[in-house]
C-alpha cells in the first residue's frame, strides 16, 4: 500500500510534471507538502532508516513503520491534488 501510493506521487512529479502544470498560487502550502513527501520518499527515507537502525537497532521495524505510516497519512491529505 505504501509503495503504490508513493508511486502515484512519483508519477505526478516525474512523468506528468504536475508541479509545473498546476496553478499553486493559492495552495503553496500544499505544493510544499507534496514536494516534501516526494523528497522524503526518493532521498531521505533510506537515510532515516540508517539513523533508526543505529539508534534503535532492536526497534528498527517498529520505528520505520511508524514513520512510514505518518508519511502515508500526510500523503493521503494531499492526494486529491495529484491528478492533472
């Protein structure tokens, strides 16, 4: 479920060029959230996993799951803007 939803975000950003097409003037905070989630998914997620592993090696999967759930919930809040 996580990968599928974030794949939609990737398609919106990379293939559809949704950030460039959409008029964001009145929705700048939504644009920032979409960009944040994309950057987290593509670049920061693995860095966070490394940090979690070093700090909480015995709880890695639980901490990962909590963070991924948080990000998925945030993505669900802006999902309606991902359609161009």
